[in-house]
């Protein structure tokens, strides 16, 4: 299974990088810069063909690829020879006008955006199904032994005035059809104030909450749980279970049950017995109340008793109505990913653990492969959908990373080109070389830090 994770992850990461490099390639050709090499993969060449001025090659290390433009390293020769300017030709990188180099640098991130937009449009037009519970909520403060809130530490939800049983119908004006929708829009807004449209006992009210920050993930925290009616959908061990699908659980060992979290509390009060632990469960089955002795499952790793049931949720379908709505929905998704990425970088200076938010090639490869493999086990269609959704998210996040004003990255090249436009003369080779050297050190330290985080992640797996 690990080999499958790695294989799928390498394909995914490679595709995102190749899309990025294709943007640089097409832009360079469009503005008259000769591209000497377009490589899929890194390292030693496996094989290649030459078409025109460009060699198209496959290289041995299957992590992305690169584009080599004519004269892009000529500044090194100029420094070695003590020249004040890089010797250029009309079709070389440094021979192109600064505005043309800005276009080439911007084209990589732009292609990542186009890729994500097309994928999201196809997904939104074809429609996707998502399992979730309703948008009715439980206040985390009501269950302090299960959550971090309550007993003197009120949640943002409690401070905002939310109550158990409330239905959150919109967050920041965006409709929330189910609990997954609520989590999705809340997760992007850590430490922000958000407006909540709430339905309580048939009455519409508006509330405002200031979200907490999950320092492990960077997600926003409201302090709510799903309100799940205790109707049995499936059982982990139907042969030995006394419960049946369709049963409505009324009580466990005399403790009244109104929703799923009452079940968790009731099980906490039961002592583990030698051999099989049983619980007396009152249920409503086919209109008749029954009292059953139901076997519990013991999980030793966290000393927990489990009822061994799955509660009823439902599939929600999401589909854009027509091309223009699909474009609008896709742009909205991209906008949230971009803002979430920028916000995540900013949150590193507000207590967020950077090892958790920054991901290198090892972690990205593993996560993309794992999520895709699990989805493929359900169906090929769902696997492909999740695979390309993950790549779109990664592609958009790559935009922010590459546009950071760090030498060596696309953002650093844009800064240099803008400086040349402002001063109306080329940057001297020595200055450019030092600028690149500083960037190389920054990137090297960043890569070492990220790879350290990746190694910790792998060991934790």
C-alpha cells in the first residue's frame, strides 16, 4: 500500500510542477526567448528529442521538471570575467526586456491557476456527492470532558450566543447546507470575526463569532459538534450485535440519549468488564420500545468503549447550473485556497507550528497518494475526482509559494525585473549574483527545515 501511495503521490506532484514549468515554457516562446531544454523530471537525462531550438527530455528523477532558457546563467560568466553587463543576444533570457521576463515569471503561477480553474469547473459541472450530517449543531461547551471548551473556558460559539440545536444556515453570507459546509468556511477564517445566520426554533437570528486558532492545523475553531440523531445506519459487527439498522437509541444504562454525543458520555460511565462488556440499550424499533443487552467493543489504545454503530447521515450533491455558475464557483474555491494559504503563512508568526503547516515533497507525495488510494478503493470515479481536487489545491498553494519575493523563486525574478524598469538600466552581474546567492541560502535553509518536518511526519505515520 505504501508503494501505491508513493506512486500516486509522485505522479500528482510531478503533474503540478510540469504544469507550472509549461507556463514558463509557453511564455518564453511567446516573447521570443529561446528555450533550450524542457525536461519532465530532474537529474540525468533518460532520453530526449530535439525539435527546433528545444530539447524535450525525460529525466530519471520523477519529481516535476524544469525549463532551461538560453543565457539564464550568463551572469555567472560575466562575474567571472569582471564585466559590468551580461553579454546577451536578442533571444536570450537577459537579452529580453524586463517586462518580458516578468511575463515569463508570472506565467508559471498563472498556469497553475488555469489548471485549478479547469479542474474545479469540470468537477462543479459534473457534480460531486459528499457524505455529511445536517447543519444542526451541538455546543462543545455542553460536553467539556469530550472537548477543550466548557468549565470556565467558553468556546467562540458560546460567546457568540449559539445554543445546542441551532441550525447554521450561512457563514459570512455563504449558504451552509450541512456540517461539512460549516467546517469548510470556518476553517479558512482563524482569528477572524464571522457572521452566522442561525435558525432557532423557527426564528432567524444573526450572530457574530470571533474564531479561535487550532495551532496544530491553522484552521479556525468555532467550538461546535455535529448534531447527529442516534439512528443506527450500520454496525461494525452485525452478527453479534443486538442493535439493528433503523433502531432509534433512546437510552443507555438508563441515561437518556437525544443525540450522538450523549452516547459517548453514556459509554464513559460504563466500567470495562472481564470478557464481554454489555450495555442495556433502550431503542425504538418499528414503533415499539425494546430493551436490549448490546455487546460493547473495547479499544485499548485510548481505553475507550465503543457501541460499534454508524449513525445515519446523507449524501449531499453539489453541482453548478451551467458554465457561468461553474466558473464563478471555481473562482470562489480558488480565492478561498489563496486566502487560506496567505493566512496560514501569516499565522506562523502568531503561534502556529510551522512544521505542521509547511509541507515538502515527501509529505505532499504521501498525503496525495494516501488520499487518492483510499478514494480509489471506493470507486475509480471518486478516486480520480479526489486526486485532481488535491492537485488543484496544491497547484493554487504553489502559486503563493513561487510568488514570494525570494531570490531564485519567480517572485524574486519579478522583483529584479521591476528594479530594472524603475532604474532604467540592467542590474549589474555582481549585484544579481549576490542576490541569487542570498536567495539560494534562504531556499536551502527553508528546504532543510521543511524536509525535517517531512521526516517527523513520516516517522509519525
